[in-house]
C-alpha cells in the first residue's frame, strides 16, 4: 500500500487511511485478512512490555511498517481511536524529526511547522499517550534519507476484524520487576580477609617528607573533575496527560 509518499506493510489488521474505491470509510477494515505479526516483531513486543515501555494492559496486536525514501513524509494527523492508547513507534536506518502541535502549518510539500520537534534517533522508541496522542497532532517532515519505522498498536476490541484471534505467545506478558534481588549477590560475595598489622618503624624525617608528598598527591587528585559523555539516546520527553 502506498500513501502520502511512503510504502506501508500492515500486520494483524488492515487500516484504511481514506475512503477507498470500494467506498470503505477510514478505519480498520473488518473483512480484510492480513498476515499475522512476524516472530521477529513479537520479540520486540515482548521486550517493550517487559522493559516497561508499554503496559501489560496494552500489548500490541497489530503493527504497521513505514518505508520512507528520501523526501517522503507523514502529514499532520491524530491516530485513529480504532487503536487504544498508548502506542509506540520504533525508528530504524536514519534519524528524523517528528513535529507536534495543536496547529501545524503546512508551508509546502513535506514542510511543516509546529510547537515542538523531537528527534527520533536510530533505535529509539517514541511512546504516544494522553494529550500527546489525543489532543495535539503530529507529523513527520520530509526525511533526508531512507528510513524505516514500525508502529506497534493494540486494536480496540470492538474494532477488531471478523474472525480475529489473539496471538497465543503474546498473552500474559508481564513487566520485569524494578527491584533487584540482592540476596544472591550478597551470598555470592567473597568473605573479607583480615590481616594482622605489623608495627612499622620509620625515620621521622623520611615519614614527614613522604606525608607531605602524599598530601600534595591527594590534593591534585581531588581537584580533578571527570566529565562523562552524555547519552543523547536517553532523553525523555513528557507530552503530558499520561
């Protein structure tokens, strides 16, 4: 399916973006049969839930792959409520921006202006929920180079295609606990060895000189400032309403 300058591949359901030649309204097509979610995508879904990216109450049962060529875009829109919230998009191949705003201006083909633009690095996951999914619109301006994104969504049960059956291996997924089990780590620690200290005699002049040298060395070390490189992929943006 080609639309808005990009190619899409859909799994789990077929979503119709506009009134088609058969007169079907926009939304999930009830009588269309599509391929189930591939196993590789199921691996991603399980990790999204286990790593607390998506809640266990919203395990995706459909997804859409967007394949962009240079210059392709997605115009301003709000995702259909045929899909429940939250949902997420994973980015591959190249970085691009996604633009948000209650009023998005179209300046030209693939050129949009909004309230905020958020970068989508390769491998990043963008989660939309609350106001970020239901109030403000979002769009993807013309991409500078080839890009692929996968959007994972859960269908509203009343909108599922006829004969839809949930994937058995996507049922009952639970997030991993935040707390670490310290019991095993404590038991695995080696016991400390205690050594009996022996008295050491030093010449007073030598001891004074060494003490002064050590003091200077300690001052020099304590004045060092270490700067760790920032990780741009761990930026969290709160769109509100979650």
